[in-house]
């Protein structure tokens, strides 16, 4: 867990901690330059020293800054980020992650609706427009996947164990003799029923059209 940083309110403690951490910071700069062959410099201006401190030296700082200023403005700003830009980047990242989770949850819910319709637990006519649209898309994707797997079996003569299984819930096999599998014949009942649900969902989504005489 990251420690939350905040200003050290006690002036004496703040100065003591500053004097302890400053050499560590300079050591880190030295490691960066030595290990990775990069140019680096630091200027520290504090209330504890009337003159700004330059690392590795005043001349060294001037050299690094001079080289930096010779770089084009576009390249200078390429990897630079202020506090606002950093926060904006983090917000966009979190929003993208949140949207990904929402999409995954929506996909899971739609699959549950699909299997519920197959088992007769859910009436497709009672679904809302958004659920119907998502259901139609999910069924189409599922049928395409099943069809593709069957074609691979027919073309390559592979066994069902050579392909990843289609994940489906345990439907009541006693009431329906066909159990979902990767085999073309045993999939026939479920694919037919999925096709019927897709048609029904499409009809439910379609707007009412009245023909004027």
C-alpha cells in the first residue's frame, strides 16, 4: 500500500527530514546517470540554504539545460507532463477500465438471458429494447462460433477434443434429447432454438409500421 504524502507540519522535523532525504535523492540521480548513460541534473532551492544547490554542478546543469533547449519544442514536450495532464491521463485510464468492466458485465448478463430463453425461464417478449438488441448480437456471435467450429471439424477431420469447448450451462437433457456440444448434429436443436429466439427478438425490436390507405 502506497504511503500518502503530505506536508510535514512541524518545521524542525521538516528540516531534519529534508536534510536526510536530499543526499538520497542525489544518489538516485547518480545511479540514473551511471547505470543508464543518460543526462540528468537537479536544482534545489530551499528555505534552508540561501543559494540554490546545483547537481552535479552549476556547469553540469547549464550543459544539460543547453542540450535540452536545442531539442525541438515537439520533442521537448513529448514526454513532459504537468499535474493536470497526469490527472487527466489517470482519469482516462480509470474510465477505460470501468467501461471494460461494464462491457464484461453486460456480456455476462446477455448470455444469462440467452440461456434463460433457451430453458424457457425468460420470455423474450418481456425484454426491453436494449436487452433485445444485445441478445440478438450475442446469439449471432454464438451461432457464428458454432458454425465455424463445425466447419473446421468437417474440413480438417479433427475430434471435438482438439478444439476449445463451447461453454454453455447444463440444459435439461431429459426434456430435450440434444445436448449442446461441438458436434454438428447434437448442436442442431440448440442452434435452431437460438435462431427462433433471434427472429423473435428482431420482431420485438422492430417498430410498428402502419400502412396508410
